[in-house]
C-alpha cells in the first residue's frame, strides 16, 4: 500500500493545530524550526488579539525540539505552565496568550505507528480477546455517565470484574497524607475491616508514580513484614496510579496579570515597596517542569492462595486505569462546569446589583451639567463613580479605581462606596473624608488591595475643592488649554495614618472637567496600541457643542471602535464629565 502525502508529513516531528471548529492542521517541523505570531511574516500566523506579533519560536538542537517565548505580552504555555524556553516532549500541548480556541500539539512521530507495530506481536488468545472485549465494554460503561459519584462506583465495580479480586478500592487525594478512600468493595471481610488496606503499597505507588504488583505478598522482601500485609493475611496485591495530564485553563493568564497589577502598585510608591513584573515572571518560571500528576490510586487484593495476580493482570489493570482516569477527569470537569454555570449565574446577579449601586439619574441644574459612564472589563468591575448634591448650589463627585479586576475588586468597590457616602454625608472637609475612608479600608483589606481616588466639590460660583488620592490627574479644558488636577495624597487603603490635602481650582463658565480611570486612555486595539490621551482629547475636540451626555457617549463609542476585534477591555473603563454653565 503506497504511503500518502499526509502520512509522510507526520512521520517526523510536527505540530497539530486544533481550532475551535475541531479541524486539525499538520505543520511539519524542520531543523530550522518555525516562528509563530500574529504578523503575516511568521511561518505560522495565528490571528488572535492576545497573541503578540512575534510571539514564540519552535526550534531544535541536539537535545531535541523546544519552544521559546519571544517576550510576548500574554505568555507562552506548555501543558498549562507559563514558560520562557521549554524542551518539548511527545503530545505536549502548547497555547499562546489567551487563545484557548487554538491549541498546538507537539508530536515526535505518528501518533499510533509504534502502538500498532507492538500490537501485531500480541497473540490473539481467548484470554486476550476476553480482556480486550471486557475493557471495551467497561470503557463504554464508564462513559455512560458524567456524575462523579457514579463514575467512581463503576470504576471499582469494573476492577473487581476485570481482575477477579476479592477487594477493590479507589483512593483520591493531592498527596499521600491527603489520600482517602472514595469507594470500596469488600465481599468477604467484616465491616470493621472495610477501610483497611496495604497503606505501604498505596503510599509507594502514589509517591513513585509506578504500578506495583505483589504476586505473593507473604514472600515479598519489601512489604511482607508490613502490618497491613500480615494483619489482613493478604496473599496478592495490585495497585496502580491514577495519572492525569495538566488541564489547560482558558484563562490562567488573567490570574497572572491580576497578580502583577496588585503587586506593582502605583508608580509614586517607590520600587522597593512592590515586586516588579520581572520578579513575578521569574517566580512563575521557577515552577516545576510540565508533567502528569497523580490524583489517586486504584487498589485490589486477594486472600485466597489459589490464584495470584500476574504481570498480564497488571498490564490489563494499567490499561483500565488510564481509561478510568479519563472518565474521572471528564466527570470532574462536568461537575466543575455545573459549578461554573452556577457561579456565572450568581455573577450576573452581582453585575445587576453593582450597576444599581452606580448613579444613573444625574441632577439637572441650571449652573452645571454632569454625566458618567462605566464599562467593566469583566462581568463586575472595580471602578466607582458617584455624584451627590448635599446642599443647594454645590455638587460633590468622585471617581475611584480599585486595584485588580473581577469579583475581589468589585467587593472592595462596594466597600469604598458605602464608606465614602457615609463620610461625605456628615463631613464637609474632603481631606477628612479621605482620611476616614482610608482608615476604614486599611482595617478591612489586605495591603495589595487599594484604590486610587479623586473627590471634588464644585460650587455655583466655580470654586472647585478636590483631593487627588493617587488617581491619574483629571483634566479641565478651557479654550483649548488643558489644566491638570494634581496632588492630595496616597491611594486609599495602603497605609494608616496618612494625611490628605485639599487643593483648589477656580473654574469658569464653559470649563469642562474630564475625570476618568486609566481604562480610558489605556484601552488597546488589535495591535496592542493604547487609545491614549491624544485620541481622547481629539474626540472631545470634535464635539465642541455637545452636552456632556452626548460627549461621554461619543468617547465610549470611539473607544469601542478603536478596540474592535478584542474580546473585552483589558481594564475597567469609567468616565465622568462635568461642565460649568
């Protein structure tokens, strides 16, 4: 039979590109390797906004093939571990950035060629045919349910049928000390002995990651004297590890980015008080080499001296264990998916609640107009704005930006809001308001959780009092000139006992105040270029006669257009506009 072109291409080292539609594309690898990235000049072009233009390279040397990250923004992952340079092994799974819909699989040879050559050497004896048929039927039964408890029960029932053992049990855990019996079956022991087994064999298999067979336990040099062997009068024992590959998470890089943001802190805090992004990167790369993990063991034994377990039994047991591990993993993923769906439903409720906490009805006054918008980067966000009119002829407004993203930031945002509103309602001195809110947050948050904050109060005659607590300076536009509002103190929630200072600015009729979070100017496009302050001001300049509501909508429309093609914003986006009439 002639060899096809596709077979020839897959004989040597190659990559398999799996896309979201389930199509596999084979990319042959030569000694010169290939470059991967978003640019058309790459040997392999992958179009995803989280993949850098020159993202990674796959090459070879005397030690085999490797993948190297080319200082990409969102990282290169091998078996779910972020790497800088990593030697590749057969069936390693590669992911670039957050492109979970594009997975690369490295293979050194055709997937099943060696296996089929070995299979041709096996004699089709009745015993082998029985075992093959039983293994196929049991595998189908294991895959008939996705309920974890049912799968575990079926696994133990199956091993007893396959091995003709007297007892069988399945133990799961992250370490030897954490192992616990999830399911066990005893047919000829008393209830008091139901959870007794050869713990020494189990520990050895779990720690070494290798199967163990005691053909005659009483004669085994290593285990014959163990209390469990003697006390249970065990004659023959088999135990195999449950081994799973690292699962690829769709969003591990999100956690990395949030950790980096939280630990870096604001620029004016000084480099010695926060870990740098390079240090965080080095810490991530010091993790262990990608490898399969042991999640438990399957154990069987017999007391009867009439039949001992053989190497053929162990081979069948190992084959079954690999199927069982996949079935257990699938069931675990299914239950995780159900839990994720439940959490997503709760987050949707949290989103509605959080949006209701933000002001959507703005005061209509004859001397000032104000409007604010917010778009979180995830379902819930850490940006905050508020507008208050405590007394006639004055307006208090605020914008805050919580460190991090997602649920932790959203929780701190609600804490900041409740504290600020409570203090602002009884305290006219904005500096004292910030002092009190800072003390409140310091006592109730960890050091990596803080908020940049800007609070201002403007009166009908144009007097603006404000405190800038580490927030990016708002801008006041007056006849084409830009005035920035600096000063006030450190971000809230970092250190207790910090003073805050009130600044003053005299606004004039027609002045426009732009108060925003860094998500506005740092919004990225497909080429990872920021929207920037210049584009921001250009949008404002193009709508000189618009009211603040129309102006704010125009800015958000411009950001959305600029970021077209991205899955979501990289940061929460908040904008507050105030114009003195």
